[in-house]
């Protein structure tokens, strides 16, 4: 498995977590929701940069 694929899977999981906690289907503290959002942005940026360089 490539690192690009793994980061893409991580992005999907983080995005779903953000959606579910934002819709209050999963109850978490707002701090965890914010930290997951920041992590999502960082992982997505790394994923995109690596994909551009690899292509």
C-alpha cells in the first residue's frame, strides 16, 4: 500500500468523524472536534502535496 492511499483513507475517516460529531450523531467534547478538524487539514495537505510530487 502506498502512503498516498493510506493518507487518503485517513482523510475519509477524519472527514466522517467530523461529519458525525458535527451532526451530533456521535457526542464528543468540542475540543476533540476542533483538534480532529486541524488534524484533517494537516493530513489532507500532506496527502495532496505528496500526490502532486509523486505524479
